């Protein structure tokens, strides 16, 4: 068979819809328990993301044709490094927004050659950091990335609606909304988590040193405090846990709106940290109970939370809270 590989232009975006819908159906099959968005609304969201990236000059893509039929494409966009407090990497990376090959053309090297073309283009920019995501449960996609030296880094989990059977914990630990004045006292908790990430995922390094890492996290926690979404747990006078959340506008403007159906507001628990010597005392559950209460009052019933992909204990805990694995991001430095 003869195939043609051509670079995508802005005027080609609408022709990608049919292929994207093929990928969307595959995603629904991989994660049936996640409330996936309709194909019509999902395409509108991802097309707008493509359009923004191409207009800003920070995107490129390739499309493969067989005769007059489009059979595969990839779109990449440059974006800021989201984990600047964790990984010692450049401030920007290339994100593979979509990579799709029609099922009947898989296994004959189309995906491999398309990926090679993508990697060659990235190398021209002198940037080695790249990011690619797959729907959780897409074993084929995971193997494909792993064979190309990508490493599983971050798992995003979602929950549609409130916790079905909430278990309220009323124990000896006092949970309170924290102000900006308490943020400095939270540094030891963050560094404990930062060091834990290095312990469970040494292959994702190099990691950011403690001082610059805390500098980034401090700003995020202060933002949460100003929005009334920073909580701390105390054992006596000692702070032994924290949770920090954010509320995003949902619908088409939400980051996962091409895959996950949400309400108009979506809550994200950005940080949940419990001191190691107080784990097993239900502090994490108590903190998330309060997060649920606060964000629900603000109209956010759908939630998203994330964990380092190798942090199996955190993932199990979030699953016990009704969260489902939705999106797994791989990195290659």
C-alpha cells in the first residue's frame, strides 16, 4: 500500500472531525464508567483547542492519507510545563493533543512512521520535553508510548456528581479553612510529599530542589487561601494535613471537555497531603469531606483529582471516594 504524509495547515482542521470521532469511540470503550461527552460537543471543544494553538503559532501536525481517504493524524502544541514545582525541566514542552490511526490500518507501521515524523519535527525546535496522554485503560496506547521511552507520570481521575455514599468522619482532628497567614507553616507538609514523589517515581527525575519547589507551591497555596479553598487539619496545635482546591468553569472551556461531560463548574483538588506519622487516621477523608461541602455550595458537583501515576495508595484512596481513572499522561524528557 502507498500512503501520503502531509503537514497539516489551519485550513485542514475541519477534515479531522471524522478521524477524531473514531478515536472518541475508542476512548468510550476504554473507560466506560467515565461520563464521556457526546461526540458533537467533544469535537467542538477539541477543534477550538486546535484552532487556538494554530493561531498562536505554537502547533503543528501531520495527516496520513491512503488514496483519497484520511487514515491517521497527529496534532502537537507547545504549552507551559505544568509540574514546574516537581520536575527539573524546561518551562515549556510539546503536548501531543491527538494521535489517531484508523483501526483497520493499525499494525502495519502507520502509527510508527507518524510518530517518527512528529519526533523529527520536535527535534528541530531544540526542545526535548514532551507530553502525551491516553485514556486510562487504553492498554495499546500505553504500550505504544512505553516502547518509545515515554514514562507514565500523572493520572487524572474524575467523579461525576457528589459522592454516592458519603462517609463523614468526625474524629479528634480539627479541620479549618486556612488563611494566607498559615501558608508558611505548610512547607514541611509539601516537602514530605515532594520527597515521597521522588521515592515512588525515581524514574521521572530529575526533580526540583526543595527551595524552588516550595516557592512555586507557596504561591498556589496562597491563591487557594485567598479563594477560601485551603483547608488544614490539626492534631492539637500541630498542622498534620492540608487540602487545596480550585473551581473551574466547566462546559466547553474545561481542559477535559473533549472527553468528560461536566456541569458548568468543576472542582479540582490540587493538593491533599497528610503527615506520614498521622496516616491511617482518616485525615484525608475528613479533608475531602470538607472540600466536598465547600465546592458543592459553590455549584461544583463534578470533581477532578490527580496523582503521580506510581502512587498506588493515593489512587486506591481516591477510588474509594468515587473517583474513576480517566486520563494518564506520559512524559519524555
